[in-house]
C-alpha cells in the first residue's frame, strides 16, 4: 500500500463555498493537480457551469473557481491507499486536513459541497466533531465526478452540480 498526501487548497480568503473531495487519485498525484484523470468530469462540469471555454489551463480553471468564491480541497491530508478508489482507503491511517485553521482563515465559507459519498462520510466522521459548535455550515453531497461513479451519466452529474451556481 502507498502512503499518499493531498495538495494545498485552491482558495481565496473571501471564498464563501468549499468543494471537498476525499484525497487525490493516482493520476492527480502524479500530475500534482486536482482532478487530473482525463475521465473525471469535475473540470468539465465546472467549466460548463460557469460558461468557460474548453481546454483552459489548470491555473485558469483554479482561477475560475476563485473568481466565483469557491475553494477546493480534500478532507484528508494523508492516508494509505492501494488504488485510486476511495473504498481502498485504510481508515486506520487517516490524517485529516486542518479545518479549524482553514475556517478561521476563510470565515465567509458557509456552504460545503462534497464530491461524493466518501468525502461526506470522512468529513462527518473525522472533521465535524472537532469543529466549533457555533460554526454554521450548509452541507450537501453531490454525485462523485469520478469515472468510477458510472451509475450517473455526465448529464445527470451536471444537473446535480448546478446547485453550486446558486451560491455564486
């Protein structure tokens, strides 16, 4: 099994919305970029929702999120995982990202969208109990953009993800 580490967040201090994945897959880790797998629908959904042209460079896609008040991060800072599948995460090796500090540095974040059920589960189990009780967060699970989530078509994923535009 490989011990893997996540990336720094893509975030501006004025962000009002946070999208959370679990931890990057192997292709993303090799590329050093969020959602680098060519069949992951995340960036295609984001560029479609915000009417951006296809083929934007990674930095431009990150800037697109920031310009709409959206931060992007992962629940996990590190863990051990054999494959890219969330189901292969060894929960005994989990270290979460520092959300207490993140929310202090990004006080306007009021809404979190989870990219799939595993991200939601990890946040609810390992992060939420350690957060300040007065922290008011609206939590929403969206269908995973991963190619492993074949039960949803691209069109169905896009329809579900349109909710992030409501917080823009």
